[in-house]
């Protein structure tokens, strides 16, 4: 994860960005194994109903993030990455603390809304890495960020599964503490990465999803690729939307076992983005790398539809390193087409695209899983979510196969 950062202040910035993503992923992963339990406890509901509620929690988070993503990105292009990223980290700390003390489901929903508002830290983090890299390096840098997220998923769910044995609130308190430490580290060690000459005036017209769409739509190839990214985002959200519930329904796993499975995914994801992304993107290019990663992921979806034994899950996960190509290569493909003073806008817009997918995914996958694992279903179909994800993934592959071809129209920018 420590591939040749730029010199001087940029070295500190790269390390902080990666550490920020790492700790955020730890905090996010910590709470996943206990989410079904805390929803069932606060809502006094059974697992199928908790699955529906978990889906709506995801919708609230994503809806707020959809609205705030372009705003955060445009603020970063105007004022720099440092104040925006540190503000987002402070919001995360508040959110986890609030959710740790939530006395009812209403407070849990409020916590997720705050997380959506401040949860755009990945956008400024990606923009900061774009500031410090050339177009040819960006897929590798985005892969480093993905590796940090993957390592966080190794540590986070493992800790969350262990802490979850002591009660469903303990992981939220731990996540709040980690977010606070991350914020303090950034206050002292994170320098600004956006050059003054690459800043632009803030435009409220562009600081919303529609305005960002119109602005980026003037650049060749960005919007078609973003449409493919949308379908893929929905498909890939099958994991955070339903994995804990799917694992209980399909295999009867405990929080500890759910945490262990997520830890394995994170380990393989980190391996893929540290070891696989750079060489394959360099050899195949961004577009072919994305398509290869999607093919591997769809293979995983199909396997989860048909397997019946819990141990088989870990064999299927061996495809994870190849799947890890998708997001860094796709991000690098789009970043090539955007000038230096709009990288924040692009990352914010990507956040909105991801948020739309995150709004739709839990509203699509969670009710489907809840219905086909309930007594009302005509037959039991635990793999229904993965069947839907397979169709969406194939649509994304088809669009990307023809979308946004042609030479980049933006000259290479000079890294810091």
C-alpha cells in the first residue's frame, strides 16, 4: 500500500489519505456484524422485519449522500481538500457516537442521515490522490485507496464480531473513538494538496447532482461511463445491503462468523488492489481491466445463488482479487477525461452516482430477501438478491463495452 508517493508535503498527504480511508473502513466494518442484532433489539422485531428496516437505513444514508456529494466536491475544488476532509471526519465521529447511544430506531435513522451528510470523505480523499498523481498513475493510486479500505475490512469486521459478543452497542463506541483519533491525526499532519492555480470559484449551480451532471456531460465519455458505474454500483451493493442477513438465513452464521467472512473479503480485496490492480491495468488498460473484474464478480454472484454449505463461501471468495479491479480502473478511466480544477467535482459526482445505487440497492435487495425468506413466499430463495445483482452486472458490462470510447480530451496534469 506504500507505492511511491510524491515528495515533501505530498508524502504526508498520501499517507494521511490512506490512513483516513483505512480507519473509516475499520469503523464501517466494525458495525456490520451487529447491525441485525441492534435493529432487532431497538425495533423489537424478527429477522425478516429487521432486514426490511436495515434496507431503509441504507436508503436514508444514501439519499442524504446523494444530495451532499457534489456540494462537498465543489467545496473541495474551491477551498481545498483539507478543510472538507477534516470536516467529514468530524461528522463521522459524531455519527458513530450518536448511534452507539441510540435509544430507539428513530435515533438510529438520524445517525445514518448524519453519516450520509458527512460521509463524503471518500470523495475528497480520491480528489486529493488525483491532485498528487498523473493520469497514468491514478488507477494505481485509487487502487491504493481501495487496498486501504480492504485492509480496514480485515480489521473492522473481526473486531466488530468480537466486540459484538459483548453487546451490539460496543462496536459503535469503538468506531467513534477511531474516527476521533483519525481527525486529530489529520489536524496535525494533513497538508493541503490542491494547488492555488487549480482552484476555481464555487458555483452553486454545479454543487448539486443535476448541475454536476450538466457540467461533466460536456466532457467526452464521462456520462456514459457513469451510467455503467451506476448499474455496477447497484449490483455491488448486494454485499453491504444484505450480506449479514443472507449469511444468517442461508447458513445460520453468528456475528463472529459474519465478521470473519467480511474480514476474509477485506484481506482478498486489499491483496487484489495492492498486487493485482497496478500490473493488470498497465497491461490491459482501464477499460479491459474493468470488464475483467466485472466478469469475476458476476461469477461470484452466480456461485452464491447455488451454494448450500457455508464453507463454500470461502472458496468463492478467491475471485475477490480480480473483482477488485473494477472501481479503481473505472475511476481512473473517468479521471483521465476531467481537468485538474474539476477532480473534486468528479469525485463528488461519483459519490452521488454511488449514492443513487445505494438508495436503490437496499430498497431492491432487502425486501426481496425478506420476502423470499418469510413464510409468505411461495418458495424459499435465499439467493434472490444475487440473481438480481447478476442481471444488473451484465447490463453494466454491456454499456461499458461501447461507452465513452475515444481519446481523452484533457491534457495530463502535473502532480504536486
